[in-house]
C-alpha cells in the first residue's frame, strides 16, 4: 500500500504539469486571436462610428469612440449627394455576373482536370497554376488593347469578361472534385448518363461548399476592384461603387462624415454575404486541400 501510494504521488505532478501546459497554450492561442480580432475590427468600428457622428466629433482628441449624437441623416445625405443607387446596381450586376461566370467555367474546368485523362493534362494544369504568379499590372495593358480592338471600352463587357475565369478558381475546384469517388461517375456512365448529366447531377450538387467559397472570393474581389474599372470605364452610367466612392472622396474630401457613411454602405453587402455563406466558405476552403 505504501509503494502504491508513493507511485501515485510521484506520477501525479507530470500529469498536472501537462494539464497546466495545455491550458497555458489554449489561453495564449485565444489571447493572440483576440488581439488579432481587435487589430482588424478597430478601424472598421471607428469608420462606422464616424459615419454616425457630427463632423466636429470625428477628429476629437482624445478619440471619442462613440458618438454623442447618432446622425442617421449622414447616410441619407451621402446616398443623395451622388448617384449611389446607380453605382450600387452596377456593382451588384458586375460582381454577380463575374461570380456566376466563374462558378460555371471554373467548376467545368476543374471537373475536366480532375476526372478526365487526356494528353498534356498535367502540363496544361501547370501552366494554369503558373498564371497565378503573373501580376495583374503585367497583363493590364494587353487586356486594355484587346478591349479596345473588340470595341468594348466603357461597357460592362470590358469589366466582366476579363474576370470571368480565374486560375485560383480552377485550382480550388479541381482539388475538391478529385476527392469525389470515381465509382459515382462510372455507375452513372454505365446507366447511360452523359458528361453533362454527370456535371449537373453529381459534380454541382456535391460541390456546394467549394462553390460557396469560390463565390465569396470572386464576389469580394469584383466588388472591391478599382484599378481595372478605372482603366476601362469613363461614363458615369457604368461606374461601380468603388469608382463612385473614389470620385466622391475627391469631391467631398473634407466631409469625412459623409465619406465614412458612403464607405460603410459599400462594405455592408460583403459582410452580409460572408455571414450568409460562412459555413460553406470555411468547409469549402478546408475540404479543397484534402487531396492534391
């Protein structure tokens, strides 16, 4: 009995030390996450707070984080000062069309790279991945010349068509579709199903998670795009929100309460889209890296 008691006494401290070390790691990890959240969200919080303040309260020292008087009129004034309704429609149309085209073409190409065998497939896929390393500024001038030759400048086509497919989207979909069992496709083909049927009834229903992830990436990129629309769009009727905000900030640079209100209007749809597709987004990014 004495030996057993001595053994339990000597073996307890290492177990206790491991438990304390485990909890210490969790506390440190969550503490770092909390610091990261504060660093990321603090400017966003200040922007929303400034959009609800009177102009004289925005740059007070020390910083006044909460407005003493909430002014919803700032949003009305910002919305009516420039044709933001038109800009908003243009951004929704451009981002929606770009996202839809990417989902179709990237999933189709990903299906081909994942489940088809043809000569040069691997080499072609390497070329697709290689384009990820080419900065957009390198291809911007050739793209502009193509849009000029097609007579698409200052049109929605010039904004949408160059971004209707992405190498990242093809890679994302190919990685996920590779994890789908080949037996599903073989059974469907034995029953007489064609490739279009397999794509519509097997690939698309089973790829909701990566498609949602790709939709968030593409929509966000298109929604925030400024450089390319600035190059190809001239008329106000085709301006997107980013172009409209750029013109608005240059014209009303001292009206920071209106500028912050307009900026908040722009980011709210993206925040809503992310929370709507958050579950599919995280699942799609995780599952797409299972199999190389």
